[in-house]
């Protein structure tokens, strides 16, 4: 009886080890990468240029200045 | 066993809620996606420290393993010491191997700390219950 109980414990332990190893494996990424790769939103751009609007405004101001210069010089004629 | 289950569920929930959906578990157990959506709806994602989100679940996993094995063997540490050591050794050695780039994955010092800490907690709990059982006999 005691022996049977011992084997029962062994079987339960092996099942437990397998279950916990499955859990550990399931926490890996599909591409084989480590689970240390944290969550990220695929819609979020990886690089955000905070000054991009400033650049565009600079460009538009520059081009406006050039246009004014161009037209004032009478080049349209 | 209850503490082990709670630890596993708590750690598992943190893991499911904050990790990317590319984890194998989401394709193996599609129901986890619904659980993830539910958790993300009801719990704020911001403001948690990194160790809470990424290392605590690992610690909970180890603790849960130790308590389950301890319960199976009636907290007789001598009878199950090899089984108890198996998972912490795998976890800690894999983390050390990651540090030396001998294994794929990212080394995280918090993971190592939490594996060690929760292994110690697990062993102490088993020792404590073993002591209490021996006292009663």
C-alpha cells in the first residue's frame, strides 16, 4: 500500500513537472524568441519625430518666402 | 495547494495581460485571448514597475511549482529534494546561460532575483510545514 502511494506521488510529480515545463514553453514567442520580448502595439510607430511638424512649417515658410521673392522680382513675366 | 493555485493564477494573469499576443500560449489556448482582453479592460496598464510585470510572474511560477511538489510529497523535503531543485535549477541556470549568450533569450537581473527569492520562499514554506507536521506527530 505504501509502495503504491509512493508510485502515485512519483506519477503526480512527473505530471506536475511536465505541466510546469509546458507553461514555461508556452511563454515563449512563436518565432522562438524569448518571452522577455515585451508587448508592443503594432500600430504604434517605432520612431516618432517630434520636430517633424516644425520642419514642415519651416519648409513651407521657406518656400513661401522664395515664392514672394520670385514673384516680386517679376519672374512671372 | 490553494496558495500554489492562487500564485499560479495571479502570476499567470499578470503574464497574460501584459505580454505580446505572439506568445505560444495564445495559439495553444485561444481562451487566454479573451482572458487577456478582460484583464486589459479592467486593470490599468500603466504605472506598474517593470519587475512586477515581467519578473514577478516568473517568481510565482517557481513558487507554485515548489508548493505543488511539496504538497504531493506531504512537505517531506528529504523525499522530494531532487524534484524540488529541478525547476529552480533549470530556471536559474537558463537565466545565467542567457547572460553569457549561450541560450536564446534576454537576460534580466530581476528574473534572476525573483527566481532566487521565490525559490527561497518556497523552500522555507515547505520546511515550515514539515516542521509543523513533525511537531503534531
